[in-house]
């Protein structure tokens, strides 16, 4: 659109004589007198010219009436406002005209409920008001210009129908229009702007030169702007029926007594990246969304036409498809950046199936691209995601819309539009967003709570790329491994992928628990991301790279050495030298260093000792930094337990000698046994775009039990401020300890991610979310999403959780001390020893099962493995049919319960297990409890367990 508008807008030296002073605006300008004005109605504007062949929504030609300019005629256009107010103003537009638009007069009036009858709608008696522009009735708009009317005092209720009459003396040959009005407009000859009855009017579908209606509201309120293609524009909606999904959402808001306006700026046939019928979304995002008066929230649903047109009648290649997906992702990212800059919360909808479309006739490649784009949208970190795909797809044919929601294979039916409106989360309108994706400064709280990543998230390492922060943690025997988290404020983190995500990268067959992947380091350099880490008892130290931290990452590049070393880190110096720094020498060792050639994938010399630390055992987790000509070396000492501490040293050379920090340890709680956080250590440093320094680090939250301290959900990720003193040394936290809660001063913003749904369902066309993990391999032969569509099937093997192998187990970290974990299971054991259900896993010798077993007479059991010894804690007979199982986690105990599915009964507690029996102090190891699903077959015949859904609900810290 920008090129077209740039050509169309005259030089103001020529056009100023045609404009009413103080009224005319160029697209994107903010009108004066904003006050409490809010956008109550609007439409997207496009030019009158017919689109290229086949570009119209649904493949239908544009009616010939669109080529007939209006001259010496008055148009009555009906709009439904979604906000109440005591005054009204109207925006007229000549954004796409190449000649002036001459308006002789204009007016506004209330109408009786709009219909699509044979006559123009009836105005309410006494409601007609003249519109003026800078005090004048007439208006001449130069090409590219727009104008707001003067305010008109008029009480307007929500969902009222207004009629806007404009008498056009001369319309440009290319008019500024919106064809998808879904309600008739009416035209009569001559100036009848102030006439209430038009018996001779002729219907003329569309909106003409009418861009927006604002109302002056009694109080500020959210304004949601929907932008997209024909699905947003309401293709198939009968004129006057108001069944676009945004219309139904507006009615839902009124029914819920929620004050919020909804503005629809969809265009049929629209695309994200290329002009079609109307300028593409990216080019019009500012004008049609961000510049709407009082816009606070936006929802975008776009992409089906980009995907469909890219394949239709064209030969595609893997390279061209990858390029298109890359461009689409970049387009969405650009919208997200613009929304953050303007303080607008952005919700992105996934692309709905269109496999039944005769218009596009998609091929498998289309569907693969749609799924890839949707998977990316779900994980991209927008303010919110509305999964229209999951809502609308047919479980039996996920490439198609559900029959009851389908109109033509591409567009929803009226029931489909209603389902879209019902799926919109109204709580999204309560959010406040702002600069850099953060809430406005007024919305930022004074403090935040640690941990910032709760549950097992140990050895955190962090880097920054622009305004985005990325963090990785250790995963030991679990795969996928090396989870990558994304944040925009350092406090709120979202899992976006796993760096070890495929079999070609690694395997941990035969490894004991708490072996394999130890402490990683992530670094961002010249647009490339690096993770270097240790595979203990495996391939040793290695690094992987990616251009996108969400993946995929490369296969490992090994850095072999004749002696064992662990916890490697990279430092990129100003002269291009890359230093490889690691722990060596075991319990009483130190920090070793060498240069590394990353292109060749080899060390340039044998690592040599550069610092032994301050005398604490296991001087590990080293990181090298540079500031003001000094090289700073930071390590963790004292072992990863209650004596853990962070120490630092510095030198003018990366090779030392290193001078210790005068106040070492710089951060520890080893002398604060009553502090809720213990074992602080293994830190990494990062700077914000504003130049503030922060540290990520690990800590535990022990609970008093059994005469001692026990932690069971693992080592967690915390955030600490770092201040540089005048003597060039850093100061961590508050006097070398961490307050709880922690002040937010110095954070780059406040950008919480949307809360994920409590209930997770399964579908054969969706990948497993990245939070699920398996033991030692990816266990591909042990699970399926296709065997029973709509459910997850675990295929039991003869390996149980007490063996060093790969059982049929799929788990995720227990993320809260207070947590609910539940599922619905359909399982009919044929052997009395077959079992399936929920698992609480710490390691082989310490775990608990809530299981269905005992075929053919089924029972539900609590079985605990404690110190390698199994024991049944409780058992109950259960009837045939699906069962629901639940684990309720509290700081001191787990309550395991069951109930029959679809019977509405209360949960039946079966047993309780003290959490200290699954703690590190009891079981040893470096991980935390995983909450998971499992299946076991006692014979060679595999037992299939089908899980319909999983609830994962935080209930507290």
C-alpha cells in the first residue's frame, strides 16, 4: 500500500488549497481531541479497481457496480457501533483516490435495526444530525487524505445502528471502498443528506469513503481490532445478519457486561505479504490497527491465502517453500514489534484447515507448510495465541474443517463463526502491553518473585540478541534435551524448543540417572547461536549451533581432549578470538582454558589451568566476561548443595593471573539456613539493552521434613541484579544475598507470556509440545498420536521405571510445589501384571506410580519404589471403562486419587506419599521430580494405554 499511497498523495503545496483546515489527515495521523474517544466501528479501505484474475475472495468476480463512480448522489451507509458514547465523529477517506473527493454535505442518524429489505433503512425520528468539518458542511479531500468530522452530541448505546449519509459532488474514478460490508448501502440522486426518507433509493453493497466512527465514551475501555482476510471480513454472512465472528464477539461482550469495543478490518482475499484484493496486512497494519483511536488489543488471522496462492498452479521447491515460511514468520514478527512499540497487545490466530477447498485444492505440501506455520505461531511468543486450527479441524480428517463448522472447505459456516467468537478469551482484554513487549511503566510491579523458572531448571545460562533473551538449562538423562527458553524481560520465560531434538544428535542408552547432559552455556554472536556442554560418560564436550534459537540445532561438534573436563563455556573476544573455558581436575581441580576454532571444530592448544578458585570443592561452571578492559572469571564452588557459592576474579589478560574479588563469595546463602533459597550458584551474566547487568543462577527450595531439609522439585532458575562499583568489581543481589521478593528496578520491561491452558489434548497432525521428555532416547516406538486419533497412545514394553532403559514413559518437570496433574486413561490390561497410569519419577530407585493393573479384574494401585524396593501402598477394585487419575502435589506430600470418567464423582484419594521420599537428599542425583504417563507390558504382547487429555495446573508457588 505504501508505494501506491506515496504516488497518490499530492504534494501539500498543491493539495492544501483543497483541504479544510484542521480536519484533513493523511493516513496514520492521529486526530485531535482524543480525550476519551474510542473506535466504535471501522473498516479496512482498498481501491475500487478489480483485482487480478482469481484474487477475489472465493474466486468470485467483483461486481461491475464497483466501476461506476458516484457523482451528484447521496449514499446512506449503515454501521453498528460496539461502544456506547455521548458524542460521535466520523472519518471520511480518499486514501486511494487519484483525484479530489468532493463532499457537499454529510449527516449521521440513528436507524431502526438494520435489515436488507427493498427500501433504505428507516431513521429514528428526531435523530438526524448534520456533520461539519472545521465548521463547514462541505469538504474537499485531496488524493491520499482523510478527514474527521467535528464531534456531534448524540447519545449512542452499544450495538446501535447508525446511518451515515454523504452527498458526493464528485467521486474519484478510483474510489476508496470496502466491498465486504455484509450490509447494503443505498444511493439516491442529488443532495439528500438531510432527508430522512428515501423511497427511490437503490441498493449498493459496500462502504464508500467511510473509514471509521468514534464515540466519546464515559470512561476508557479496551478497543480490540481484528485484522485478516475473508474469514475476518465475514465471507458468506447474509447481509444485515451481523454474523461475522467479530459481530458475535461484540454481542458476547455485551452479554458478559464487559465494556470493550470491537473493530473489524478484514479484507476478503487478503494476504500477509503480497497485495491481492486490497493492500497486504503488513503494509496496512499501522493504518488499520494501531492508528485506530484508543486501540489496545489486536487479533490477526492471516496466511491461508499466502499459502494457497503460493502453490496454486505453480511449481514449488523445498527452497521456495522454506523461503515463504521464513517471510511469513518475519511478517508476523514485524507486526509484533510494531504492536509492542505502540503498546498494543497482539493475539495471533493459527491458520484453519482448508483441505476441502475447491478454490485452492491444496496439496500435501500446502498442509505441511500450514502445520509448520501453526507450530511456529504457537511457540513464537506473541502476547496471546488463539488456536483456530485446533478449534475448527476435523479430528478424523485434520486437513479439513469440521463438517458442522464448514461452509465451503475454506470458510467457516455461521456456526463456525460463532465458535470462533466463543473461543476468544475475554481475559485477554484485561492485559496491558507496551514498549518492547512489556507492560507500561505504570503497570510494572515494584517487585518480582524468584524463581523465574520454577521446578527442575538447573545450571542456567543466558544470552541476549537485541531485545530478546534466551536461556538454556541442563537435562541429564532426559530427551529431548537442552530446553531453550525465551524472555523479553528476564522474569517471564517461555519454552520455545529443545536443542537436542532428534536421534541423529545423541543417545543416552545405558546411562544411569543424573548422567549425560551437564551444565550448558548459550552464547549469541553475529546472528548465530551456540550451545556448548558436556555429555558425561558419552561423547564428552561438544557444541551445537543454530540461526534460530527455537531450532533446529546442528549435530554435535565434538571437542575431544585426553583428560576429562566439564561445564564448558565460550567467550568471544573483541579481536575475534574465541576462548573455551571449562572445569578440570575433579573435586579439587580448577578452571582450564584454551582457544577454539569454531569453524574447524577443534581446540587450538591443550587447555591449561588459569585459576583454582577460592579453595572450595568442585570449582565448576566457569564463564569469562570482559568489561572496561578487564577479564572477569566467575565460577561456582562448594559443590551443588548447601555449601554452594559464587566467586569471581579478574585480570587484564584472559590467561591471568587472576586477582580474586575482595568480597568473595559474591553471592551465597550457605550461612543463612532459614532463607527459603539455598545452594545458590552456577551463575551467568547478561546485560539489558539499557546497559543494566543481571545474573541467572540456580537455587533450591528445601522443605523441613524427617528431621532435616529436603528438596524434591530440583534446582531452579533465579534472577539477581548486579551492580558495578566504582572500584570495578560487581556486587550481586542485596549485600551478597537475595531478598524475596526482588525489586524490579533495572529490568528491561515487564512482559508476561499468556498462561497456557490447563488441559492439553492430542491430535495426529500436531507435534508434541516441547515440555514433554523421554528417558535416554526419543522412545519413538513407545508412543503414537495416530494409532487412536485424538488421544496419546503409550505402547507398553517390558522395561519398567526401575530399569536403566527406555520405558514407555513421557513426563514433564514438576514446575510448582503446589501442582495438580491429571489424565483420563482408557486401558484394559490382558495380563495381571500389565499396568498404565501416572508416574512421579525421581530416578530408578525412587518413584511412585498411580496405576491401572490386574487384568482381567482391574484395580487401581499406588505403588512406591523406595530405596530400590517396591511396595503397594493401597489398592481398589475399579469397574470397566475409562478412568481419571490425579496427583495433587503440595510442599510436604503428594495425594494420589482416582474416579470413573464421565460420572461426575468426587476424586477418591487412594494414598499419600511424603515429598521428602522423592527428594535429592533421599534419592541423590541432580534432577527434580517428573510428572508423567507410563505403560508397562509384562509379556511380549504390548499393552496399549490411551490418554485422552492431560491437566497440568499450577495451584501456587
